[in-house]
């Protein structure tokens, strides 16, 4: 992936976009999701066993 400007990682329910700065600014994907509901992420307590 050397030289890649945009990498998409698809985990089914979650899609991750990794951009270099220039491509992120050019496509500005945040504008498409500005009205989407936010889902808070819960972080696990490092001392907690699952």
C-alpha cells in the first residue's frame, strides 16, 4: 500500500477510510455524514476482564 492516498477497510457494519491529508480535504466525506446520528464508543476498562 506504499503510495496509497486512500485506503478503505470494510468490516461489514463498520467502514474505515484512511486518507492522506490532500485527498481527505478534496473529498470532504464528513459533509455527507454531518446529519448522521452519532454513536458513542464505549472504551473497555483496562483492568476489566471480558
